[in-house]
């Protein structure tokens, strides 16, 4: 009987050691979410700077566009607003 209790206690100790060595998934998730949000903020800032440079308004979905698509969309908006290629 003592052997059984010793084995159970040893398993509990081993499990506690393993748990202590595992990363805090909540902290990792929060860090990943924060980094993602910072990336979106930087992209949104870039979109707003480009829109201001071209004299057009940024649209809500612009930050989801690839850089090439964004450039094309912004140039098209600038031309539709009457900006010449020399101004762009």
C-alpha cells in the first residue's frame, strides 16, 4: 500500500514540475494579440500618410489591402479627385 501512495505522490510531483515548466499560454496569447494590434496600427498609419500625401480620404478596408493594391487604389482615387499625374 505504501508503494502505491509513493507512486501516486511521485506522479503528482512530476506533474507539478511539468506544469511549472510549461509557458503561460494566457501571457503568450496576450503578447501575440498586442503585437498583432501594433502591426495593424502601423499599417493604418501608413495608409493615412499615403492618403494625406495624395490628398484623398482613407477608407476603412484600405489597411487590409496589399501594398501594391493600396497604391493602385489610392492613385485611382487621387485621379478621380482631379489630381494630375504630376501632383501624384
